[in-house]
């Protein structure tokens, strides 16, 4: 059995798909899948691309790596390779699953469980029809002007080495839950520095080994009218607090 055949069989079983289900997703006959897995034949490049998209990994990983040797819940420190659970629409497009505030705790525990991911709400944005995306609901005010209940749509980051300083990411961790922050990548110390746009919240470090998933900001959805910038919000808040203090002093006289 070839390495590619073993990878196809492993990934299919990991997602609990039958050969018939995978064949239908790829638009090819079931015996062809059986042939791939036994090493009797190999898919052409178009089928490889569709297959990798369904499995949520790169074509290179599908061909080159020994994926069946074990699945990881966190980033491989060298390659960044990770088995990503995704769901696919009937049109063979990756869905954009929505992780709202209610689903956060469950997601932290089950982000690599295809059955959990399959049950998340889904959305579709025409301009994001190619690639692997996920949407997350914002909590709190640490990233103003992004506000509570806004939704950020993010693309999957395959490797920690792909993190670009001063850009924003959703970070999935076992210790901190799901956070949306601006990042700096300290590769020497093997830590990410998480920075809030709201300066009330101090930066803090997160070791590489505590990072389960990374998703890079691509767009956001808000039901609120455009608001103040973080600095303007702080100025308004300070002015309001100053007024409150003056009112309290008057009452104490």
C-alpha cells in the first residue's frame, strides 16, 4: 500500500466516511477510491486538490507525510501540520462554520471532532468560496472598535511560522479558551505575544505548546453602526467617568 493510499484511508476513516461517501464528495466511482487506498492507482492533480480540500489539509501533506502515524491536537512544532476537521457543502465547497459564544467551550474541547464541527451553524460568503474559513463571535471590548457580538471571519493558519506580526488572529487554546488578539511571534522564545487594541488590557505571552489552532482575520460582520475608535472610546469613557465623579462630589457636599 502506498503512502498516499494509507493517508487517504486514514483521513477517510478519521472522518467516519465510507468509501462511497468520499467518492460522492469527489464525484468519482467508489471502486476508484478503493484503488487509491490499495495503491493500485493514483489520483490526478484535480482530484488531489479536491481531496485535500475535503480533508482540510494541503496537497503536499496529503502526498508527502505519514499522516496515519498519529493525529495531533496541537501544532506540529516543525511543520505546523495538523488534521483539521471541516464540513463540506453539497456543492463540494468548504463551509464557513460559525463558533458563537455559546459554542466556545465545546469548540475548545472538540475542535478536531468532525461530528462536532458538522453540527455548528454554517454560513457562505461568495468571495470566500475557495479555502478554509471559520467565523467566531467576539466577546468583550478588548479589541475595540470591534465590539461584543461582532463576527470575525478567518482563514486557517497551517503553521506558527506563518504568523505575521501586528496582524489579528483568533487563537484557540486549552488554557485561555478562544481569544481574538493582535499577535507578535517571538520565535526565539517560542511564544506568541497577544496584544489587545484596547490599551486597558495589557499584552501577555502564550507558549507555542498551548496553541491549538490559529485563524487569521479576513473580514468581519457587525449588526451595529460604525462606532468610535479605541482611543476615541477611551476619551469618551474618561470624560464620562470624570462627570460621574463631579456628580458624586456634589452629592457629598
